[in-house]
C-alpha cells in the first residue's frame, strides 16, 4: 500500500507507455504491396478465423515493425479478391491500409515519439500486428497544459480524445455536419472545455438562431436587439449604403450624394468636440482632409440632413432635386425605425468606440469571456452588415493591438456570410471573413466556421481551417468538398461520414494527433443549445388554449424581436 509520503506520479510519456506494454501483439498478416501512401496486407489464417472482436475492421490501427521505427496504418478497405469454391482451400483475404505515421524507437540518447508521415517504409514480408492499447494511448495523447479532453476515441473507448487549444485557435477550425448532427452541441462542448482552463478568453459567437443563450451560464454576455449597440458611424460606407439601400440597385445617385456628405458631417463634428480637435491635431497637423468617408469617427444624422437641406436650397432649376429628397426621406425613416435602434437609436452622438470594443471583445473579461451576438430578431436586411462590422472590427482590433488580446470569432451558418459563389451575399462580409481566414493568425484573430453545406462555403475559408470536425454528411457533393481540403491519410475515415451517429465526428488536422473518429462527451442538460426543430407530434397532440397565443406572436412580429419560449 502507498505510504502517506508517496508523491503523485507524473503522467506517462510516449516512451513510458510503449516500454510498459505487457500484452503480446496480435499477428494479423504480412505486407504484400507498398506504395507511397498505402500498403496491402495478406491476412493470416488465424486473423481470419479468430474471435470477431479481434479481427481487423475498418478504422482499426495496425503496426508494422520497419526497423528503426514502428509504422502505423489505418485500415481503409478489406476484400477477398478471388473467393474459393473449395472449402478445403482457404480464401486469400486482403486488407488495405493508409500509412499515417510512425513511432521512432527509443535509444539511449532519444526517447520514443510519434510523428506524422513515414520516413522508413515497410518492406514485403514484414509482419503486421493490431496496435495495442498502450500504442493507441500513446498515439492519441496530447500532453501539456494546452490540451483539453473532448470525448473518447472510437477505436478504444477507454482512451480519451484530446485536442490542442493552441492549434485549434491559431490555425482556425471548422465544424461541419448536416442539420441535426449536433454541431452546436460540439461548439458548446469545445468552448466549455477551453473555458475550464482559460477563464480570460475573448470569444465572440455570431448566433443566427439565438440558441446559445443558456449554454455558458453567467460566463456569457448576451447582446440581443435591445442591448446590442453598433452605431452607424462605426460602419464603413459600403456597410452603411447596404443598410440604407439593400442590394443598392437603382440608387446610385443617392449613394453618390451620401458619399460627399458624410465626410463633411464628420469634419463638422470633429471640429466641434474636444476629442475631435485632439484627433485632428494628431493627423497631419489638423488637416481636415485626412477624414474620409470610412474614418470611424462620430457624426450626426441630423448634420447630414442639414447638409442636404443646404444643398437643396443652393440648387438651381437645372439640377434634379429628386435624389436629395429621396435620400433625406430614407435617412429620416430609418433613423426613426425601432428595428434599427441598435444603430440609429442614440439620442446623443458620442465617441464610444473604446467602450463598444471592450464590451464586444470582453476586455476586461469581468467573469464573462464570451460574447453572444443574437442575430435572430434583427432585420433580415441588416444581419449581413452586422456580421461584416463585427468581423472587420475583430480583425482591425487584432492588427492595431498586435495580437496582445487574441480574439476567437465563432460564425454559425458561415456559408450564408462567406458563400462560395462570387457575387452572392454581401461582399464586405465575405471579404472580412476571408481576410481573417488568410491573415488572422498573424493578428491574433481565430475563426471558427460552422456549416451544414461545405459546398456553399467559400473554399478559401474552408482550406484555411487546419482543424476540422466533420460530423454526419449525407450529401455527396459536401463530402467531396471536404475531401478536397483533407489530407490523404484521412480519406478512408471520411468515407464513413454518412453513417456517423449523433455526437460522433471525424477529427482531422493540426488540433488532433492524427485523423480519428471520436465520440464527443455529453453536455449537461442545462448547457444544451436551444433546438429550433419543431416537434410536430407533440404540437398536434393538444389544443392551444392560450387566448393570447396569436397576439403574442403578432407582437413579436411587429416588434421584430424574438422572445425565448418559457421552459
């Protein structure tokens, strides 16, 4: 029995796990063919006739002693090329494996370690064995403080599935799967696991279906249409034009007029405020021409309307006054629309950019490392603009802050905001997400994309996600799009995407030790994302007796605000 003075043992290293392997290896067969990425094994009679649980199966990992290293392979196919009609003649059984990596053998100067890729290939006649539990445990373990447990490995449910936090965020991540596969649960599980170790994270979730509100308890700051503040002066000119004239077709004259008026309104406001005078003093010795249409400085809509009025008074009879009047009417109407109060609702205009950035990106964290921006309930024509603004602000904050406070942006339904086809969606939103995907690592901005349609997601964004959790995908085109971005060593695993169960995923990329099929842990009931799937049998089994049922729906409809149902 251990004494009271016994100290806790340090975790086993790869070398320790391999040295303490007491179990004999089960012989499978011999190598009969080798290529650069694959090998063929002829099964021995014992492996063919043994216990069903011990036979080779799709997804199992085998090992081959290749001299200075132990090569590991993933079983991707099995066949009997020429079945024998004579019961006395055994069939030739062939197993195809993908070569995924190798264990270097320990020496006096260097311990054993796993590395991807193969430096010493098997030769014909080499014996093949089923990987032992210790080999699998060493293979799937990620040691260090930056690893988190998210589930178990399907090959052996006693082995935890771990991911590297640094690789998960620094190289971007994608969670893909058909509707109902459990993508939101996986995102919640991953983020909750991260927050256990890193309470001072800065994470922003773009939530189009308002389903994450209860997933993180009091550790999340919720921004709904009543609490979100993104003042119009923070928008670029393209973003503002999209808000005023969705689609923008047929309003070219009004937009050209607005492009001239906004810089004038900004310069007027800057010259009247102490902070504006200080800003101008820092920029080209107070040169007002340094202020452009996209400079994020406050200005008043009333000043733009006043400038329109002055312009109308100075126009002669030869000029068309129609565009000025239509622009004035549109600005006045949208500034009075309650649905746009999060942009135009302020009674006064102040330079609150620092406060807005601090609230959105949780700086200081103050016990709430996650911002959840609920897009459901916002006017549909402005959702794209909100995603564009938040994505652009995150990237520019990372650039000018030189990555001192890394930010993670989780984008649900990413194919809506970064579509594969040029010209679809809102171009600035697409460009903002692509820019984060391509350059965010250097600025300390991580992008997580969640989508059920990889074919509709911009391929540049998907290709930059170096860790992918692929859940059930039944559509062949979506599977092909995923294979195009995945390494060859995971192609056989991806073939099982249509048959994955709920909460299962094929994990590939730099965040995991090697491509593997994992079963995610189960979330607590109170942390489950709110499902929006209607239950028809339940809804049709009882009469609706609430007399105000339709009235409450009409109230939400008119107010353009979703109220979560009572639980």
